C-alpha cells in the first residue's frame, strides 16, 4: 500500500524529458487558466540564470579564502611578521604554526556548516546567506587588523571560516530547492565553478602583490576579499525565497509564483502542477510524521543510508587530494625546483576553473554516477604517476638536477585537476543538494558539509608533518582514496539526473538499486494521472497519511 502510494505520485518517464525540450514561445495557460498547458519549457530562463549566478558567489568566497593562504606562506613580509626566525637569520613557519594558520579556517567552516541548518530553517535561506556573509566580513577585519600576531590571523581565519562553512551548506541547498529540474545539477555545480574561480583569482592577486615588500603584499589580497561577501549578502536580498521553503512555511502562492518565474511558464503548466503536487504530498507526509528530531537523521526512512552516504561523498571529495594541491601548491612546487611557483599556481588555477565549465555540461548530460566513477579512475591514475615520479625520479635534495621529473609532476597535476574539476569538484555538491527529503535537508547538508571541512582541516594541518616524513609518496594515499571512491559510487549512489527532488527521495525510500537507478521508472498501471484530481479530499488524505507508517515499517 505505502509503495503503491509513493509510486502513484509520478508520471511515466516521458515527463522527465519534457523540461529538456526546446521551448515554444506561446503558452496558452496564460491565455486560459482553465486549460492545462503541456507545452515544452525553456531549458534556462534569465531569472534562474541570475539566481544561480548571484548565490554561486558563496562558492567564490570559499575558493578565494582557500587559495590566498597558499601564496601568503611564501611572501617575505608575511613570513617575517608571522613566521619564526631560524638560526641562519631566515624566517619560516613551523609545521604547527603553518597547520594552524591554514587549518583553523576549516575548523570554523565545520562549525559554521553545522550551525547553518537551524538558522536556515528558522529565518529562511536568503536571510541566512546574507547573515553568514556578514560573519565572513568580520573574520576578514580581524585578520587584516594585525601586523604582528599570527594567533590573530589564525583566529580571524577561524571566524571567516564560520561564514564560509555556513555558506557552503546553505548556498547549494538554496540552489537545489530553487532550480528547475532540467538545470538543477548544473546550477548546484556552479557553486564549485565559483570555488575554482575564487582560487584562480586569489592566485592572480597574490602574483601581483608578492613583490611588494610591506604589509600591502598580503593585506591587498585580504582587503579585496571584502567585495565578495558584500556582493553576495546584498544581492541575495533581491532574490526570491526558495519555493520549497516558502511552501513549507504556508506561502503556497509565493512558491507557485517563484516556480513559474524560474521555469518561465504559467501556473497551469504541467511542470508547475506536478512539482506543486509533489511538494504538497511530501509536506503532508512529513506533518503526519510529527516534528523532525535530530535522531531521525539516522532513524528516518532510509536516512541512515543517506546521511552516511553524504558524509562519505563529501569526505572523499577532500580525500581525492585536490585541496592538498591548492593549499600547499607553492610549497610543493618549490621543492621540485620550479623557479616561479606563483606562475605555476596561476596555471593550475586556470586549469581548475576552465575545466569546471565542461563539468556543468557533464553533470546534466552524462549523469552523476558515470561521471564520478570515470573521474575517480582518472584521478587514481594521475596520482599514481605523480607520486611515482616524485618518489623515484625526482632528486628531493637537489631538484634542479632532475628538471624533467619536476615538469612531469606539474603536467600530471594539471591532468589530475582536469579530472577533479569536471567530476568530483562540482558533482558531489549537486548530489548532496538533492538526495535528502525537505524535512531533513538543511541538517543533512550541514552534516555532510561539516565532514568535508573536517577532512579539509585534517589534510591542511597534518600535510606539513606527513610531507616531511614521506615526501611525494603522500600521493599514494590520495590515489588509494580515489580508487575506493569508484566502488562507493557504484554500490551506493543513485542516478538523479532529470528527476525532481521529491522523486529522488522516493527512489531512496523504495530501495532502488543504484546500478539500475538510471533506467528506473514507476511501473505502468499504478500511476495516477496528475490531470485528474482525487475523487474526494478524504481519499487523498487517507492515501497520504497511510504512507509514512508503512514505509517506516
């Protein structure tokens, strides 16, 4: 009975392809509200484009904060003010100090990701984004206000990290709840595109300021960072609230109006009718289940599976080794004998940014599962070669004597970034934004994002120690994680391309096998026709209220 009810909410798979068909200019739903409009919708409207572009600035803040510190650690003025004087009169960071300055951002982001959920649920997605943008600005002020205390710099990064972590949780949530189904994967993946763009821009700014022999060498880079949260915090106030959040707050007309604008259709279009019905059904189911409690993130219908899968995917995104490259790129390539490591970083940042662009195409045209598995296999091969060259061919004590090995490592670093930027970088955010039910979405995304930042901190803090001990053999660790990621995706990740958030939720609840999920459709003969409402409100209510009990059993 419960399975029958869940399946009866969806039309056959032909409806999923409607949204991706090129649009007709006429929409007779607007001419006659008594007629259901089943005309094709636009693939992308200017309103959904502006929304996705503006809030993706949260990813830019993430990337800019991540990328700038790599350049600071090799700037002479920054070293002299915050490093430790060595016996020969030079300055350097100890492993502990370096790890804390780099890593405390990640501790802040972990806390921010966990605390973002209740604020986003209480005050709304857009207000939450503006609030955390302000917190990030406070963190920048703390950092830029000192010229002598490395502890203040580290604590400023911690405060800034609160904002970055919360934004990395709330922004993909807002994007996934607002985006039209046919571009949802690309819109959420745009968050990673802007992460890559932020890293790239920070490298360029560092390159332009590192020759300045004063605090301006690093304060200019920090100061420019004020612009990004201002753009995001103010710009978001002019955007609509997430339609799914508005619906859950009882603002049904607002939710319908926002969806019509984002899809570019009238209120009687089949896409709007279908998604409004799915939101109504899910909300009724959740209300019948009572107030959500934290333990339900692990005890709700298939929630332990999804919560742990989100943690695993976000952890593996870090364990691919990408941020090992971005945090310590300058230090790494100094040890290979490269003369100007700032230029090398700009090259790597450019590869990362420009290769994320095709990632937006890949996520919607090749799906989540295949892209992640092929990407993990590619990164595994790249890191195996990278680590082998560094471990066996490069003379660590005199890298200038083995220039070919150093160049080969840079080439395979670029190849690795191509794989990461087109697959694991953007797609993990898309999956985590769409696989949870609305009832638990904010909290689950927060937990998954916190896992990402926990590993981000562990990698950033312990890398100096591990590098000192095993040098480039460290790459074998990341290669092993990439290899394991292939199997995690194959056995546990459901293909969600082209499906509504409510349908993705039901696929997990119904235990659809991941390796068969791409071709899965509700069986013919048990699907309600969305054009014909139930015969009575009582019958509809009974169907909806009987569902959660049976599914939980």
